[in-house]
C-alpha cells in the first residue's frame, strides 16, 4: 500500500518562504505524475503544481507561477514544493498527490498559514 507523508508546513509572514516535502513509502518512479494541491475550509481542492516522471515537465496554477517551484529527488522518493514570496491567500492545507495509470494516492496534508 502506498503512503505519502507531507511535512514542512507552518506559520510564516507574508513575503516569507517555506519548503514542503512529500515522502513516498515506495519508489516515486512508480508514478507517472506527482503534484501538490491545496484546500481552504469550505473551498474546493485546487491544483498547485505537477511534475512528470522525467522531471522535465511541470505545470503550475497561474496564481503561483514565478513564486513556487516543484521538484523531485528520485533517490529519496521525495517531491518538494518550494514556496517563495508567500501571500495570505496561499493559506490552506497542502496535499501531496501521486498518480499511476490505475490509481490516485493522497497524503494527509500539511497546514500552511501566511500572516499579513
């Protein structure tokens, strides 16, 4: 059974930075795509960033382009989300996701709170 564990969330002031990590219980080469999503209370979960297995193809929500960077370390079975120039509207629970052609997997989430 695949398990994804996120870490790195916390409280940061506007303009600050955080780096989120997502560690898989197995090889992330199993997944053709991994990504980060976020959800605020009462809101739909939205895509933040994705990265394809080869590591060269990424996709970002318009709201985070130029501020967030997704990357992966296959040897450590880890995907990262570097978040710079954080804004209060970035406040949400951030979830790691992994996709095979047959199944989708989700982590339990990590809280990111950005204060003014």
